[in-house]
């Protein structure tokens, strides 16, 4: 008897809604490693290790606090292999009055949950996930009747609502957004601090061994493993970010440097998304650093904008548009993912660096995801379905609610401009400005055409040409289309031929 409290792998917060009135003497907390979740896409090996180890540590902490935890290991003989199967098995064995859980992060899980009450003949309560700072309903209210759903306006509302970086009813420093001060190009030696690396304990080692055995055919390097897997470790990583990196976070937010996968980013998304850190505590701690004079406004506002603005906004966009958002394909793009997305084997140095780092770390920072891998996916007309699956697989912070709007909306413009006002398309010059990748590349960034030319240069114009009917009236692309319009027929023909040659042999590019 008592209630059965289901905690999913991205709900590892001690104050999660499903645990808020948990009775230590009567209730059972269910946490389960299930085959379906580990394989519905073939997640990066580090991602599975991280989620399993964090789940096992969380279960142990709950037990130490006196809760009754029913923990299903992946290789338990009776493991039913799915959330539904494991909840049903627990309901049959424990016979609870009720099942309580928290709203999940993915549509497919929610769809499944909706059928549990009828299926099991036991009441099922799905509670609001109050770790998010904007409810799904409040986002829908904000979006209602608006012609365009720009993040900036949503973000301003959130700043006011939570009284973050406000000076009365005005934004701190007079501006809402200091993005223009966040584009410093990396020149000379950057003294990037070593990021937090947790030690491997017995629980994590067991998970590493399990993943090595069961998921050897999944993408990604398992070693070295250094993610935080407990709340204490994640809090330490947060404090270390604030004391060592936050100061320069703003300046180098858009920078890319060969051999520096972590730069001044926070590397906290894994911990926030799985519940080890609460987004509001990250915001408040960084705001305090600004108030104490430990970090400048452009850094603190930039960081807070990502969490209070973008993170909440993309979640709102996901639930506002599901189901259906996963099928969006504005450009009718259908090219298969090139092999090098898995092998890293490409002569394009920028892509080779970013995909290799992704393979090694299950992490790439935002501008690598957006302007290198994302930009290429857009320009090459890769299938949104395949690109979405890749991003969901390869990053340890990826869950559909956050991955899909970033891919479908932000990088591929596959939703036709619901999220972004224009496609984030750029040629080699931008990559050369924001990184040092080009100097080590087989292609020449200054060449516009021919086999030696940087492919981003002609793919950019080929993309605009291919999609002229859909994009030419976009006011933010007016200048690019005017330039395209002024090009000679020979030049346009050279661009088309270069692009066709590139696509024909894309796996050897
Ligand atoms: P920082 O640069 O330190 O930023 C601080 C925090 O802000 C992050 O930890 C994250 O919680 C939040 N944040 C920043 N940008 C975004 C954003 N665009 N959307 C949502 N939250 C944001 N983020 C994920 O958490 N999971 C994903 O699956 C994911 N997929 C992405 C796919 C693409 C194509 C792109 C362009 C971005 C994606 N992002 C995703 C957003 C962003 O790239 C990552 O949150 C960030 O790189 C994580 O590293 P960090 O913690 O060092 O971030
Ligand atoms: C990502 C993931 C993986 C790999 N495995 C599990 C698991 O075995 N059990 C679990 O509860 N959660 C797992 N997760 C996280 C879930 O995929 C996530 O909770 C749902 O997609 C809802 O967002
Ligand atoms: Fe990338 Fe082009 Fe620079 Fe090579 S030259 S690193 S392909 S942008």
C-alpha cells in the first residue's frame, strides 16, 4: 500500500514534484534502468554511463535519507525493459493506492503515461515539473495571438517575473541584452582553466563496465569519464564555473579554438537537465557574482539569458508544437547524414574538430553545435529527421524537449521561422573570424570556387539559390539576395557545379 513514486533519469532532484509529500513509512520510490530508454536512439556511451551512474547515486542518497527505493538495474532478470513494463510490474507486486510521477521531458513518454491509469487500473497523477521557470500553460498564454515568438521578448518577461538583473522596472545597466559584447575573437594565447573532472567511484565504474559490455556498438568514447554524478559534485562544478570561467564567459561566448573544447562555457547543461542542479539556483548564484563585483554584466547577463531565456523558451516551443514539430521540413531537405558525422573522417577541419570533440566528450559548446555542425547541416540540406536523431544521440545533455527546437527551429529553420527570424547560414569567412580552424584545413577559406575552395563558401550561395522562392522575401536576407542577384551567370554556374561535385562525393569531402 502507500503510493508508488516514479522518478525518471532526468528527474534526479530531491525536491522534484513527485517526491514533495513522500511518506518514508508508506511510499515506494521507483527508479529503473530500462532497455527502451537506453536504445530508442543509440545514445553516446558517455551519456548512458552518466545517466545510469547519476540515477544509482541518487537512489543511494534517497535510501540514506530513509526512503524506500525500488531500483531496477538494467540486467535484473525480471526487468520488463520499459517504463510502462516496470511501473506495471511494481503496481502488481506492491499494489499501491496510486502512482505519482512528474511531467516527463519527452512527448513519447507523456503519450505512454496517459494510458497507464486505464492500463493498470490504478490512479496515476502526473505532476507539473516545477523545476522549469515557465509552465507549459503560461508559455502557451504568452504565445497566444503573437505573430512572431521571439525569444528576446519572452526573456524580458521572465526577467521581470523573477526580478533577475533588474533595477526597479528597468534592466540592470540599462540594456536587456549585451550580446553585442559577447563576440570577442580569440587572439593569442587564451589561458583556459582546466574544467571540473570528477573521480570515478565504484558505482560509476560498474556503469562504465556495463555500458562497455552492452552498448559497445553505440557512438562515442567511454574513456576518460569525468562527469559529476551527484548533486554535491555538480554544485562544486557550478561554483568552479563561477569562480574560474564566468568572468570571460561573455567575451568568448562565440569563440572556437582548436584543442579547446570547453573554453569559458559552464558545462552545466548535463547537470541542469538531469536534475542535479536547479536552473534558478544557477541564475541566482551568477547574479550574486555580478552584485559582488566578481563578474561583469555582459558575462552574467549572457549566461542568465541562456538559462532564463533560451532554455525556458525552447521548452515552451517544444510543448506548444508537439506532436507535429518532429515532422517539420520547410526546405524539404532529404540528404542522408554523411558518414563523417560518425567517423569524424573529413578534410573540413572545422567539422573534424567539432565532431571529434563530440565523440570524445559527448559535449560541444553552443557555437560549435550552431555555426559549424548546424550550419553545415543547413547548407547541405540534410534530412531534419536524421539531424535530430544525431543530436539526440551524441550529446550527454540531449533530451527531445531541448534538442528538437534547437535543431528543427534554430539550425535547420525547418519550422519556417517559428523560432528564428532567419536561417543561421554562414560561409567560411565567419568561421575563420570566430575560430582558428581554417589555418589547419585542407581547403582554402579565401578561395570561393573550385576543388580547393572552402565548401562553406559555395554551399552558402548554393543554399540561398536553391531556396530563393522560400527566402527571398525575408528582410534579414535582403543584402545576401541582392549580392546573389548581382552575380554573373558564370559565377552562379560555378557555384552550382561546385556544390554538385561536393554532394556527389560528400563522404570523401
Ligand atoms: P553554456 O554556454 O555555459 O550556457 C549555459 C546554459 O544555458 C547551458 O548549460 C544550458 O542549460 C542553457 N542553454 C544555452 N543555450 C541554450 C539553448 N539554445 N537551448 C537551451 N538551453 C540553452 N542544449 C541542451 O541542453 N541539450 C541539447 O540537446 C541541446 N542541443 C542543441 C542542439 C543544437 C543544434 C544547438 C545549436 C544547441 C543545442 N543546445 C542543447 C543548446 C546549447 O548548445 C547547450 O545547452 C550548451 O552548449 C551546453 O553547454 P554549456 O552547459 O557549457 O552551456
Ligand atoms: C537518457 C536515459 C537513458 C539512457 N536511460 C534511462 C533509463 O534507463 N531510465 C530512466 O528513467 N531514464 C533514462 N534516460 C532518461 C530518459 O530518457 C528521460 O527521462 C525521458 O526521455 C524523459 O525525458
Ligand atoms: Fe571549415 Fe572552410 Fe575553414 Fe576548412 S576552410 S576549416 S572547411 S571553414
